[in-house]
């Protein structure tokens, strides 16, 4: 038989408290087991990449004045690796929001398939209530809506544009020839002759 204390503690645990009310799980930026909605996913990505950019820029500036170039390159590699790991963690949490295993994040490593996969992460609907990975996120704050919404919009448009460009380059490469003829001669030959692949 459960004590009265156990019952009162259960009210404040994440999930449904028995009265139809949802108690949200406290958000953790570094969690791999929680869920992440679309806007928070985009906002956390923006914050991570912006922070990484600042750290890399600072390392490069300091490497010019204070430390050897190898240190700046080393810092860049470490920050890049940390960003990669954090981004994979965000993908896992986004998949959890859609009640999917985090192992699906491996699709981001598959060329060509990674584009529709990332589009799916941005556009897919999360579970509206609890799923096997926990509670949904609480309502986003104004900052999350502003930066997350802006980054979400830019990323969705860029992924769609990239997919469209790849489809055109594959099915009708002649449509791109007028634009490719405007590439400066100073660009590497590989960049100017990439159409030979098609």
C-alpha cells in the first residue's frame, strides 16, 4: 500500500498527474533522453553553431597574435567535433519527440538521404502528449520562437533549394549551363567542370 507522501510526490513527477493535467519534464540542454520540439530544435542548433562560430573566430584571432597556428587549428577541430556530437544529440531528441528511436539519426551520415531526413526533422509532427520518451516540451518562450523560428525558416528553405538544385542538375543539367558559364576563371577547375559528372 502506498503512503500519502508517495501520492503527493507523484503529482509533481513529469507526466500526467491523474487529473488530466500534464506536468512537464524540466528541460536539460545536454540530455539525450528527452524530447525536443521543432522550434527548440532549431533554436538550440542556432545557439550551438553561433557559439561554435564565436569560439573558432576567437581561436583564429588569438592564434595570429599569441599562439602558433597549430593551436588555432586544434581548437577549431575540437570545437567542430563538440558541435557535431551536440548536433547528433539534438537530432536524437527531435526523433524522440516523434516517438522514434534515436538510431535513425545515422541517416544524417548517408549522402543524398540526409537532406530529406533533415527536412523531416524540421517538418515532422511530434507526439502531442506523452510518448515512450517522456513529456512534450512546454510552450516555447519568445526568444525560442524568434530565433528558433528564424533559423527553422532559413534551414527549411535552404534544404528545399538544395534538393531542387540536385534534382535539376540530375534531370536537366542544361538548365544550369547559363549560370555556370558565369563562374569566374579564378575558381578551381573542379568547381567549373563539375557538370561533366552529369
